[in-house]
């Protein structure tokens, strides 16, 4: 299994002979997708131009049903599962507790099960009680930036609840994005090295550079 961090919350996963993109936004993408998972419709998680670059006629695109028609995708809501040629995908809760940006039972995270391993993509979420229900997670991809998601210390608590073997931080740094017709400069100053120091006694922490690929 190959896993590449494309930046922000965007990932490229190669497993079982399939190419999977998760939350397509960042990265210099060249390969077409067999599967695309989009946790919600914000342009820093599902960019129309990026989706067009990676999509082919046979690409299966999964996103919450609230947004499915907008991108000609198949709806997959919290609790839903779909298996595609041996790759099992389950939509799991992802939401904010005190702001309306990411709503309970609308937006999702994903658990991807392939090659006997479980990958948890948390998406844009706060620290939520449902994380304690995740079992047997091998690799967790967790946001640490704060503001729109849980912050670094909450992400450490999430590691304690989930108990993954390995965790990789995401959703931090700087982006410029057009949202609601306005250009926004977003800067999330969380330090992934600090996260590694705080979570390193609980799970193996890998801090990737943008565009870095690992075997898992």
C-alpha cells in the first residue's frame, strides 16, 4: 500500500491495484482515479478543477448525499458502507461542536479497509465521542490545525481514544482559496513536530512533507 500526502487534507492511496484520492484539492496530480472520496463540499476538500483532472468515465466518486448531485457522485452518508473490488469504505461521523461549518450527520470522515488494514481519514472534525467507537485502526490521518477542526492537543486526545498503530497529521499550514466568491488566506500554525512529540508515546507518528509518499 502506498500513501502520499498531497497537502492540506488531500491524499493519494494506492492499494489493491486501485488509485484512490481523498478530499481532492492540493497536489500536482497526474494519475486518474479509480475511487474518489470527498468528505464534504468545501473547495479546500473537493475542488472542481482538481476533481476534473483525476476523473475518468469509470471513476467512482463517493460523498455525502447532501452534495452528491453537485458533483455527479454517489451518496454515502454516516454509517453507510460500500465495497469496491475488495476495498471497503465506510462513512463515519465528522463534525464541529460549536460552529456550523461541519455538521453532524451531514459531513463525513471515512474508514478505508484494504489489504487487511484500516485507514481512518478524520476529515474536518472536532474531537468527538464517536472516535472512541473506532476499532482496529492501523493508520489515522488526523487534522491538527484548529479553527475549523480540532487543534493539536485535541488531536493528541483523539490518538488516545482511537489507539491507532500509526498516525499522520494533516490540515495545517497555509492555503489561499476562493470561498463564497472571496479569496481567503488561511493560516493554521500548528506544529506537526510538536504533535509528534506529544503523541509519540501513544502511537507511531509520521510527519510527511507535501508530496511525500510512504509504503504502509
